């Protein structure tokens, strides 16, 4: 997630990375044991989330 993205709301190219952990993690349906943090890329100017990506997809196979 190192590439710069253009925000569709304000057209800014200033973005940063963050992550959802804990209760913000992606859980496999009907299982609390298989989960993964979710990485996010968001606009620094307006806060629009530009990308969400599950970090450890192999846990869901």
C-alpha cells in the first residue's frame, strides 16, 4: 500500500496507511478464531477511505 492514490472526493494525493485491529478485524463468518487485521489507506485531507485490504487472507482458505 505504498503507492499514492488520488482521492475521488477532494482529488488530493496526500494519503496515509492505517489498520483495523481487534473488533475492527475481518473475521471468518461463524468463527471468531480465524481473523486478520485489515489495512487501510485514507485521504489525509478529507478522511475518505481509499482502500481496505485483508492482511492475512490465508487464514480464510
